[in-house]
C-alpha cells in the first residue's frame, strides 16, 4: 500500500496525513490490537516522508532552512515513537487497516484504571532492593524452562485471552482508552497461509488475514511465530539475540536495541513457547544494553509483580514486562511516556495488556475447556 501525497503545494507531512484522514472512510468496528498499527503505519509514513523529502530537495534553500529551524523547535512533538513495534496481526479488512494507519493506536481498554503509568524512574530510584537484571531474568528463565502449554500441533491454534488498553493519537494528543477483552486464535499451519487465525473483540469474531503485501500468504517467521518456528530458534542466548537482532527491522525513529526488546516482548506475550525457547529468550533479553529490573511493576489489570524494562530515550518511551512475584509467570506489559512531550505528559500510557488465559485448541474460534 502506498500513499499519494501532494507535496507540491507547500504542505508538510502533517497536512498530508490530515488530508488522508479526511478522504478515507471511517473504519469498521474492528480495532487492531496494540502494536499492529505501527507495522503498517510505518509503511505509509515512510512513503509520506519519502515524498516530502523529495519535494523538500527541490524547494528553495531558504524554505528548507526555515523548515529545518521549525523542526528544531522544542514544542514540536517527538519523532513518531515506536512505529516499528513488531507484532503478528495482519489487517482483517482494507478498511480496518486504513483506519489504523490514520489513527495510530486504537483506543482499547478500562475505565477503572489510571491512564497514567509510573514516572519511568529507574529501578534504583523506585526501590532500594533492585537486583542485577541478569539475576532476575535468570530466575525467570529457570521458571520458564519448567512450564509451558505445548507442544502445539500444526493443525491446532494457540489461544490467548487478554485485557488490553491502548492509546489514540488521532487528535495529535495521546488519549488512553478503557480496558477491553480480546481473544485471539493463531493458526499453526506451516508454509504460506492467507488465513492466519481469528480475533474476537467487542462481541465480534473476525478473521486475521495474511500480512500486507503477502499475496500468496504469510509464512511462519518473525511476523508469524508458530510453535514449530519458535522451537527451531537457537537456544544459546547470545546466538538467539544475534538472530533476533538480524530479523528485527531497523528504524531511525527508535533505538534498534529497543525494537529487539519489544520484539522479544511480543514473542513472550502472545505465543505458546517451547520451554527451551522461553528460557533462552529471557537470558537473551538480559544481554540487551539498557535492560533493567523494574520492581513492583503493574500490568493492565493493576496486578503488581516483578518488572523487566527498557527505556528508549530518543522517543521518551519505556516498555515494561510484568511477572508474577511468586511463580514468575508472565502477567502482562505496558508502555508509557517518560517525559513531557507535545503528545502527552510524563507517565501517559501508550498501551497495556494483562494475559488471562493461554492455551491450545483444535479449532479457531473455540474456547479451551476449563
């Protein structure tokens, strides 16, 4: 999907996006999960930025100097944060994708929870009992090696039920929505697939189609991590981290280490992991520069637990994973602003999730028993 932008009339990228929003029809009731919007929106914004840059190259030098000075104004919004957050859901319909591209994050989630997260202080600032992150992740790794809902057959589905909360940037300001329940079924069939699974949200069940541009279907891989694909990953933490780093796209708008950290976050959040792979993922995360412990972290339901976090100072965002303080099972995650910006105040919540159920079922759309 490419965007046609009118850059010959002096408008900047924001005007192009506003015009695109005006021309597109309203999206359907389906809201993509947190993280899916950025994968496709980045493609659109990349095209817009490319067209804008081409026009700027042909503009008079004094105009380019004026625009450059405006870009350095401190009151401008930070570069679009976290646009390359990887995730697994392809658009259900072209209309839903169009709405997601314009809106950015879709509003999902709970009126009874605060829409501001913790300030994003370091672990040592928030608690005096912070432990070395490698030690904490080592304990989480050991617990993960003894658990797991698998194995998962090629003809089965991974089922995940969550409470999710997301933010909406349509207005140019970050507005966090209420909690909403979401159920997802991920197909495990190997090879290119045009139907990747199903999602149920707001009482409606819709199919998950192949990734944008995959006309013959989407293969298993980093964007469709089946149990079989996950089981084939290296289990040596360094080799695994190098492998995931190579597979994770780079973006000038986000530290690559942050993108890799968030990629691992998605792998542990909405998959059923082979125990050996799960254990290796946590030890690989400990090797990422900037990863810290976040004592007393909180998920979307307000459940407190052991936290693992990384802050992207370039985009003023912080992502945290939350684990049960007793058994160290994964509870959920959240991402929030760590500084006052043009789009929101420090602590404003981008998204949060609380995993309620993770299982394996034989049919898409069927809930697990018990």
